[in-house]
């Protein structure tokens, strides 16, 4: 072992003690503590928030994970599990005096059973790698976050990730049969089972989406579904975002569940068109992409019915992909929207909230008003069928005050989501990013119930502490900072 780098957040002796304990468990080169080695782990996809970890551990087996967790418990060191670090809410951001447990090397597909249509994989396996492996059997793993080329299944389980196809095929929670995980006590627990339902309380559903706070995932059994024979997509233009929003609600109300139903506003289509040349109508206020998949007969029937609803909802133009290349071209802009934001703005802040579909028009118009109020532009490109918004707030971090305004803009959007009956998260999780917004959505009693679940799995409060569930104190502070319409939130709480 080399001499560890001293760091202001903890003593060199403490770092040495923890690194030495982990070094006894793991193979050479699996414990990182020098600053140049730990720097890549200082943030996830939410790069505005950074923290260098004290130590990084890179296990490759479940036995090693158990030993790491036992050692950390003995030494009372907080642990932050980490997959690929693509999370957008700071869930994998390190804790200053803690250990990051990275699953980057814990990444093998253990079993693929085409008859049972399941795959058993280690947590560090990339989402897309599962579909690539299943492809030879005509199968794939349905949940498809736009980050699927990089993000890991362990991270997907922790965030209950979604994607374009989740409207029809369900989120991670609907596509995972079983999870093996290790608690901070070093106990291995299996949640769920091989069949569709498991006896007892549904702890698998509690665990999926728990943001690395209840246990470390060591194995995941996923469902695989047959690849559809055919997929086609409609691109529909609207001269008003509210009409586009109503069209989304009308498609679902007509009893159609498209394989994907996404919306882009004019800012987004103008941002992305020069980047991908997808043929988007850049004069339209909103574009909808509505996909149908299945047998050729099913697709023809569904495309016809969707086109009818879209026309009746006021679509000004409709184009239908004629072949696979054209279908991929139509999707290319949607898939590349985040990187394209870099063409028109030095920085962007991707929000994630969910609203009832029927409120889409109202909320999009309110966001347009907020652009004036906060003096920042916002592009909207999102999973409209799920009512899952992804406003991209454009700002320049080098301009004093712009990041703070972007944060306030984001918080205002989330509050609006709650006001119209929605939630402050869709698929990116709470992490540290939306922890204050949890104070808006949940009453103290509800937050205490969340803490009770956490305590049941992690009594020592060592696993990803201070993420996702805000303390009473934090909410009191946020209530103080956040006086709305002359009213202080949480008036019953003591003010310091
Ligand atoms: C360009 C881009 C597009 C995106 N598009 C989507 C999208 O369409 N849909 C969507 O849902 N998300 C999307 N995301 C967000 C992100 O990719 C997902 O949240 C993803 O599931 C994170 O996986 P990860 O492996 O990177 O996890 P990380 O970022 O490393 O971690 C995420 C959370 O999971 C926990 N965790 C990781 N591994 C484990 C484990 N083994 N055991 C317990 N906890 C663990 C961490 O502690 C953290 O709380 C996008 C991100 C980017 C950058």
C-alpha cells in the first residue's frame, strides 16, 4: 500500500485505517485513496455537486461486498454504492468521510434462459448489454433509459429507472423478478422470486427505487420480452403546446397504449434539428412522437387509430416512418436532445417531475411564464405518455447568480408538479438534488415513515445517509428560506 493522500475532510490516520481494512479484503488495485484516483468518483451526472470520497472500493464478488460492509460497520464509515455514475440527482455523490463502493468490476451476466425469458446479472452489467446478450434469442430487456449504453442494472434498480418504452412495457419495478442484496450488517437477503409473485410482503417493490439506502444489490434477475416483429412511429406537429398536451391525453383515453409517446417543444426541436437532421418541423410549437410495435397487422391498425386521434386533436402535420432507417431518424433527435443542449447553452439543468397527463398543457404554459420570471430559457423534451417532464433549464454557470436562478426555477417547476397533483420525481430519483422538494411533497409524519423503513434495513444509518429523505431540521430550514405568497411552510415547526 502507498501512503494515502491527506485530505481536509478527514484525518490521514482515519483514511489509512479504513483503506488498510479494505485492502485486507480486496485484491491489489481495488482500493483507491490517492486524490488522482478518487477524483473520477467525486460526482455523478449531476456535476454541479461534487465531493471527493475518502476511499473507493472496487469489489468483484458478493463475498467481497459482504466483507466491505462488515468492515465499514465495524469502523462506522458511511458507504455510498455506485454503478456507472450516470445518475442525475446526486445519488452516488460521495460523503466526505465515507467509502464509495463501486460495482464497475462486478459486471458479469451469470445466466440467460431463453425458455424462462429471464437473465441473471451482476449489478455492474450495463443496461444495453443485457439486450445485446439476449438479442440472439429474439429477446430484449424492455426498460430503456436514454443512458442505457452506460448505466448499470444496479443503478437502474436503485432508481427504478424508466425510458421511452416504459409506457407500454413498465418501469424497472415491473421488469425485475428478484434482487439479491447485502445489508449493512453483512446479511444477504433475497427479495422476490423466479415466479411472477412471491409470498409475504412485497419488499422487492419497497427496495426498487430506494436509491442505495437500504442495501447493496449483488444480483438481479430480470424479465426478457420478445423483440416485436415491426415498429413504426408517427411524427405529429402542433401549433400550440397545450393542444399537443391534450393530444397525449386523448391517445391514452382512446384506449391506445403506444410503445412510446414523447413530446418536444419548439426550443427542443430547433436545438436538435441542426445536430441530427431528423426532418423535424421546426415551426411547430410541439412535436409528438408516437410509436406502435407488434405484428404488421397490429401496427397498421394502431397507427391508423393514433393518426385519427392526433388529427382530431388538432395536429397540423403527420408523418409516419416508412422503414426502420426512417423510424430511427425520427427518434434520433429525441435521443440526442440532452447532448444537443450543449450547442445552445454552456450549461443545462435537467429537471424530472411527473404530472397527470391532462395537466400537460397548463404546466407547459406555466413553465413558459417562469422563463420570463427567472430570466432563463427552458427546453422541454419528455416522456409525455407517462406525464414525466424533463425541462432542460439553460444557463451559464460562469455568469454570477445564474446557477442559483436555475435551481430556483427547477424548484418552482417541482412545486407546480405537486400543486397539479403530480410528484417531484419521475425516474431520476431524489438524491441530494430534490431533497428540499421532498419537504414540499411530504408531511413530517410521511417522512418519518420513510425513515422507519430505512432504519429497518439499515439501523446504523450508514448506507447513503442524508440522501432522498430530508430531516425535520432540513425541512424547517427550507421552510424558512422558502416563503411563498407571504406564507411560511411548516408554521408548527420551531424556527431557530
Ligand atoms: C444522458 C442521460 C440520459 C438519461 N436518461 C434517463 C432515462 O431516460 N430514464 C431514466 O430513468 N434515467 C435516465 N438517466 C439517469 C441515470 O442514467 C439512471 O438513473 C440510471 O439508472 C443510473 O444508473 P447508474 O449505474 O449510472 O447509477 P449511479 O448513478 O452510479 O447510481 C444511482 C443510484 O443508485 C445507487 N446504486 C448504484 N448501484 C447500486 C447497487 N449495486 N446497490 C445499491 N444501490 C446502488 C447509487 O447509490 C445511487 O443512489 C439519464 C442520465 C443521463 C446522463
